[in-house]
């Protein structure tokens, strides 16, 4: 009922009937009548009431929308109304809400404060896994639904060149150089790149560049400079590789889940999930 939801929203936001009435230019007696179900606020007052309580009219009236399109459009409109820097930060907070929801935690007040305070979290469920982090080195939200045939299918194709290249410490040093340059320059010539790599005491700059090519980070391209065709290296922001490297640099995740492990009480299982 509206009266019950109004009272809960008011208490959740820390309002008394008097302070909420003041914010609405209404008397505390009017708020009390709404919460007892004796009458309803004026329709023109409802949007302001919802804004003050940080809620929505649908939520206050217990109306649940089943339309993904409505929710998606609302989220998109909200994010696009923000400046670019705020948009990224708020998108990450939205990912945090999604993580709670897919883990069945949204309505558990005992755990909600943990997701607000934790630097990172992970959830492993039969339906898939999700990971969230607010770490300074890497803030992200990822959602991985389990394939119908299980995770083995997703890893059937081996990529030996990837792991062989990353096993070479010189290649990892070179990746720091290349990714440090992306955003400043899109192209670099081989001699300049090899000088940068030699300054890092990389033993075989040419061979390291070849390994970077196998990783898809640099590729030879012919471009026109001053009317002359010149071969340069184009630098690519290989997103999947960058995510892998950043995750490794941010530290081990291990495994985590919100479920209850055998022999552990529900309370202990919840605490364990956040350690």
C-alpha cells in the first residue's frame, strides 16, 4: 500500500513526519494522514515527494514494471544527462546495483551497506559470475552468464601465442610503453619504438615488436607522409588484453560467492563472501 511504502521511504531517508512536511510545505498532520491511509497527497505534489525521498512514483505506489525497454530507456536517459566524468562513475554504481540484484541481495538490508563500502566484490552462481571493483588501478563491472554447454566450450580454442608472449618479461615491459603512448600518438616508426625499448634494457627490441604484433597491440601500416609512402607501426588499444593485464596488476581475486558453503551457517557464509 502507498501508506506503508511512504512511511518506509521516509524512515529510510531519515525524515520525521515534521521534517518531511516542512520540505513539502505541508503540516506533519497531513503526512500522518497519508501514512495512516486516510487520504492521499495532491497529485501535483507527488513528483516532489518522490524526489525528496529519492524514490520513484512506481516504487511508492508498489507498481512493478515488467518492461526492459522502459528500464533501459530510463537508465540511458539518466546517464546521458550527466557530464562524461560523472557518467562513468554513476555507470559503475549502476553495475554495483546489478551485482546485488543478480546475487539476490537487493532486498537484504543487512548486506546492502557492505556493497556500498566494499572496494570490490565477486559473485559466483550456477547462472554465471559477476565481478565489481572500485580499485584505483582498475574500476570495472563485468557480468559473465554461464554458456548453455558450460564454461569448457568458451575455452576450447587455445591461444598459445598470447600466453607465450605474455610469459616474456620484455614483452610485458614493452606493453607498458605502448599502452602509455596510446592517447598521445596513434602511430610510431620502428626506429623510435626500438630506441624506447632499448632504453628499458630489452634484449631484442625487434623480436619484442614481433611479439607485440602477435598480441594485436601494434601492427605495421603503410601511410602517406609528405606524399611518400612510409611504413609505421599503428598502436591499438586491445581492450581484452588490457583488461587481463590490469586485473593481474590489481591483485588476485580468488573465488567468492554469496551462497552458503557446506557446513557453514548462512551468517558465516555471508561474511565469508566479503572477506
